[in-house]
C-alpha cells in the first residue's frame, strides 16, 4: 500500500456520542426533510446537498493529503525518489466482466505520478524501495539493487558493488538512507497532521466556532443527574478531567463523562454546575444506556431556546398539531408570550431563564389550549392557538412498574417512598397509566395519598403515604425513547413503563367489549394501514425502514422500546388499526385494536425549537492559536484515551466507526458551517496521527518499530520477518476495516 497505507481506517469516537439512535422516534425532531419541499425548491435543495458533499470530500481529502504530503516532502528532502503520490487507493476493481477504473484522474510531473484513487479509504506515497504490500516487498528489494550478486560491478559504472561483494542499493532508494533519515520520513505524516490539526482549529476560532454550550436543558428520567436533583438552567463549568471552563462545549462535556464512566464505571464523576445562586458540586456515578451498549452517561440533555428553527420545514414535526397551524413565515420566530404572559427575558437570543420557563409552562399546560405570541424575524407579531394533544392509546393503560429512582430530597423521598415500592393507587384511584400519570398531576395542588406495595421478602406490605406535590421542574416530556423510564415529576420519582395491560379504559360495558384483559403482556405490535393511510411523519423514503418494521411488527427489546412506540403513536390518526401479539395465561394470542383518545393528554404538540447555540470567537491571532492548541490537545487526549479503553476491553468494539460514519458526521458538521467542519477535521487529524503511529506493521508506527530495532541492533531486521509481520499487520488492518464498515452499515 505504500507509505501511509494505514490511513485506510479511521476510528472516530466523537460521532458515537452524537449518535441519534431512535431520534426518529423522539417527537421533537422531524424524521426527515423532503427535498422537494425544501426552502427554495428541489433544485436549490439538490445544489445545497452537492455543495455540502463537496465540502466534506474536500475536508477529509485535505486531512489525508497533508499526511501524505508530509511523507512526500520529507522523502524529497532526504533525496528519496517518490514514484507515486495518491489520495485514495488505485487498486484494480472488477465486478464480473466489468473492470472499473483504478483512478479518477492522474498525471505525471517529473519522476512522480500524482493521482486520485477510486477507493476513498486513505492515501499513500510510493517510494523507491518501499512497499507495504507484502507480495511486492521481495520484488521491490531486488529492483533497487544496481548489480546482482556475482555480477562484476564494472558492468554498472554508476555504482560499484560494496566491499562485501553484495550488490549496492540505489542511493535514491528508501532503504539506502540512514536510520535517522528514514525515521524523519516515517514520522513526517503524523507531524503534518498534528500541525494542520492545530491550524484547522486556529482558523475555526478566528472565524467563530458555533457550539452548543454545556447548559443543562433537562435530565433523563431515573438517571444519575435525575436522582441527584440537578435542575435545568445550570451551566456546567467543570466535569471529569476538564477544569473550570466558562465556554465548555456540550459535546466536550459528554465526551468527558463517557470516557470517565467507561474507564472507571464504579467511580463517581465530579461535576460542577453554576446557577444564579452559586456553584453546586455533584459526584455522579455513570449509568449504562441499554439501547446503546458501552455508552455511559449521567443523563443531561441540552436546552432548546425560545426561538423556532430557521428552516421552515423544521419548525414543527410533520403530522403534528403545530404543523397544521404554523406557517413558513414563522421560521425563526421567537415565542414572546404564553396565554398573555410575557416570556422572561424576551428579546434575548441567549435567554436561558426564559427558555426554561417556556418549556415548563408548555408541559404544565399540556391539557389546555395555549396561545403563543410570536415575534417573527421581520419584526411582525402574531398569535397562534395550539390545542392540547390527546394521548392516543389502544384503549388500555400501561402498567407502571415499581419505583426505580427517587430524586434526592424530593417529595417522595421525604415522604418515605422507597425504591422497589409499587404504586397501586393515587387518592384511591387504581387506574394508573405509566404515560398519563405525570400529566394528570401537572396542575394538581396540595398533597396526594399514595397506596404502595412494599416487598417484604416473598410477601408485600401495603402502605398509605401522603406526599406533598412538588414543583414541576422538567422542561421535556416524562419519558425518553431510549428506555422505558417515566418520571412522575411532581412526586420526585421514576417508574418503568411495562408493556402490560394495567386496566382497560371505559365503563364496564365498554371494557368488556375490548379485546384486552388486565395482565395481558404485550410482545409485539403491528400497524395496519394502506398506502393512502400512512401518517405524514412516515411518508418518505428516509423512514421506509421504520415503516416496514412497524408494519411487520414492532417487537419490544432494548432498542425498540415501548416509550418510543407510544411517542410515535401520537403522530398517527385516531382510529389507526393495530394487530397486537400478547401473552395471556401462558398462551400467545393475537388481537385487533385501534388507537383511541384516552381522555389524557400528551406533552408534545410538535413545536420545533432551535437548540441553544453560541459562537466562540478568538480576540486575535494569538488567542486563536492558543485556543487551537488547547482544542487539539483535548481531541488528541480523547482519541488516545478511547483507544486505550478499546484495547483494554472497557470500551465496546461497536463504538468503532469507519469511513461511512466519518463521512456522515462530517456532513452533519458541515451543515453547521465551515468552522464546525474545521473543528471536526481537527479531531480527525488527531485521530489519524494517533492511529498511524500505532506499532502495527504496515502503519507508520510499525515502520518506526523496525527502524528502532535497526538502530539498536546495528543492522536491519530480517527481510523475511518484516514481510511476515507486515502481512499480519495488513490482515489486521483489513479486518478492522471490514469490522468498521460493518458497524457503519449496521448504524444506517
């Protein structure tokens, strides 16, 4: 493969942290944007996509190019003949009788052939006498000898045989150079990546890096941050190995938490959060996410703003209540009032307090119509009325499992509720639905009486506990698609939503006519629709796999959660038919049902708020360089530490990403602007530098091992041994490539 051939694989860690697993079921995010409906029309959308793809290709190609340029320049400086300089690989590709071109273009200048290979997995520099392909190493070794053994050196007047009688090496070949010269050539690619990584970051900070600040938007129900009582609106200023930082990025915070939690899962992560009344310090033990093996978190999400998204296609979720009411002209509008009450700090773009107030108010008013005052980008104002979103369920209530988490110092904790308690009634009402309970208590006042069953060995003790209702502090829904944990916010506790029938809705006559029975355990749900009845949220090619899965049967597991299905149901028309597979009295039974208005309300009406975002701009070239160095150092340490966790087995192998994932994430960053892409290229440069210097034969680091051994021993390592080790290294790299590509395809 030539020098730098190990560039074929790059393992990206940061994109794993932003992996939108099940985000398509989240409700707040549209499942896809139709090109034909994009702002400016189809032609504009296609042009935008082409421009974005072009930037991604250029950026990733640039990272590879500068690595190979380092090898090239060092080789030229040392007087080595460079025969090829390629970005991409020019391997022959045949599909049956069809032979694809090896290059997208090439030319010769002087003694070197320059080109772009058709396989976009890396790049290489081919020097005289050096080839990473084990099949060609022996041939290459013969090619650079000026005279064969036993042939009179006088036959070649340009170079005599050496004193030992062996044929001499071509002085312009790579093996003919001294050890220190070859070390310079080998290490120059990595050095170039380190330098250009800092340059990318410096340029980004000069222009202004857009970033999501580490502000607590909300906490995941039942997670470590939830149990600690962390409230929305605080600014994280230190976490893990990151000390006081007033400009801490949310992505850097998340990375630090995952790395700390993965490296030391039994140890607490220290987090400092700044609120208006001072800094609060927490020690939080991370928890694993069942739907994403290997990912550990404390359960903090980012904060939406008071502004709708700028893209008209993203100001509401397709098929939602908001989609039928908002207009394209409302894109980028600020919500300045709710039901006539002004949003605190209205008019400020970075309005953390107002954002928290707005989201809480919308949740508190989920059972009522709300009148939103909008101030558009052109300065005009208008009011829109959003009706409440009915909670659509198939005529049943889902079982609320035992309490799995308590907010420290919260109402339930103080009232004596314990983890493991099963709530069987509230104020004597035994019809408790896991998904409806939080909304039912949203506007209650005073206290409630909980009837709970507490395990006592193999028996249960029934208790009556009076729990004063606390303040509603959440800014998002009571459940998340990632798991089945549901927060009963005003009680300060979380339960598990179980796919089991807790009760059948309606009076005795209605309930008797239903196909469900109390205690039925639901295993799988298939949606029954014709093409003309497909909900708008699923009516495009992007969501076709999900649509197919729903039609064939949504079987509950760690990735297909009950919470995600219930969330998705709220975008379906009332009366949508369902085929439900359930376990009843030890027998598998299939019944037909349909989605109905449960009489309860859902928290989400489909509004698409822009995320809180700031821009980090350096005050000048010197501060920009300093920030570039700090950012590069942080990315270098993150990648290096993750590789250590991967080798030690603490990090899951499915956290490895290949070319498809890298390209996808680069595209996401490009959508945020060129500075964001430059910061991604900084991470990729650090990634490439570390990976290429691993002590694996065929990579730069493997060559350095051979050169170090040569310097110590005073002679080169046996050529046959080098060839065998290189073959093993190539096989290892190819195996990693295949595995990374498999992970990429699995995530699609």
